[in-house]
């Protein structure tokens, strides 16, 4: 490459917007033995596993989809995780600096509005700015509420349609469960709004309640009691509002449903697959980034 080509290449890199797709990461769900299909040996369990996705592979897929949506000619996406999976945020930012990027957006690829997405994210941003003072870094809004996420929930429900017993006109309960966050960090009003949208779309014959897997309100116990005793459902489909199989799904959501099934033996309870890699979710992230991009 001659000197002119080097200058053109450097200018092209400097003009690109760096994107840090910042995920939570998981210490579980990284091998077949930790996939959903390894937990339950019933005849229906293989329908869960979606070819045994691992968290790292799934997140890399989301990052690749985001890069395609934003275009490689004017953006450079780096996947990063808060925990367990490298590169961590400071490493990801350094990668962008080393590539000559001058402007960057941190996109929290998080489903809730809890501590990770608010208080901790502000701390992360301050640390990144201190470590890379010559890089202009801005923070995009997290995923939060979006109607496309309701569409994904709707699809996961109907993947389990064959497993719902014949109810002779009775109502089906839908339990939408997010990873737990202390109530002081997340009121979950956005989650209730999402549940309301899903219920409206489903129409007559379905009742939707939302819950957290642990820590805060509303609890799974409270939501199931409301579905059974107040709304009179005859079966419940639990939809884990998490990306991939992991500790939260196995221990808290599946474990919680097992305990509730013992309490309500007459109510069949089915667990749908997690959200996985879905382009509609990545599209929401892309729009959050473009909002910052357009105002740079």
C-alpha cells in the first residue's frame, strides 16, 4: 500500500462510528451440557434448544446482524460483555482506539432498565471516557420497551401451541418473566406495558401477567396466583424474557415454575424457548444507535 492509499484508509477509519454492543454476558449456556435440552429429558425438551445455542455464539450473531444493519462502510461494531465473556468494555474501547476510531456509541444490549442498564452503565461510561480521553463516547438508550419485542414474545408463545392442552374454551395464561432486578432500580412499568400490548394482540382467550425471576416485584408467585385465582386460566405458558439459556433460566425461571406447578397441580405449565437471536431485537438496537449517530 503506498502513502496515498494509507492516508485514504486512515481517513476512512477516522470517519467511521465505533459501536460497542454491550451485553451482560453469562457464565452458563456456553456448551451443549448447559443448554435447555440437557435439563429436561421429556419428549418436548428438544423443541426448546434451537440447535443448542451458546451465549457467546448467540451474542456474536447479534453483533454480526447489527453490523449488517448499520453498514460496514461507515461503522465498526465490537461485541463486549460486562461479565464473564471478553472483551470487557475497556478492552472493546481500546480496540476501537487502536483502529483509529474517533467517535463511539455504547449500546446497552440489555432487556431491562435495572442497575446494569442505568447506574452501572453511567459508571462504565465515566471509566471509558477516562481511559480513552481522545475518543468521543456517547451512550445510547437501552432496548427498553418496543412493540417489536412484543412481536417476538407473541411468536415464542405460538411455538408452544401444540403443547397447550385442549381447554374446551378455557383461557390460556401467559407468564412473561424477565431476569430479576431490585425494585429500587426498575419499577417494571415498561414490562407491564409490554405485557398489555401482548395481551391486546392475543385477544379473547388469553390473559397475560408479567413477573421477575427473583429479587423484585412483581414476583412469579404473585403473577401465577393472579392468572389462576383472579383471571381463571386453565393452562399457563411461561415465556422467559431472556436472550439465551443460562443460570437465570435454569435456576430461577425453570426452578420457579417447578415449584409453582406443585402448588397448582391442576394447571398445566409449559415453558417456551428464550428470545434468542432475533433480528427484530437487533433492529431496535440499530435505531437507538442511529438516534445518537444523527445528533453527533
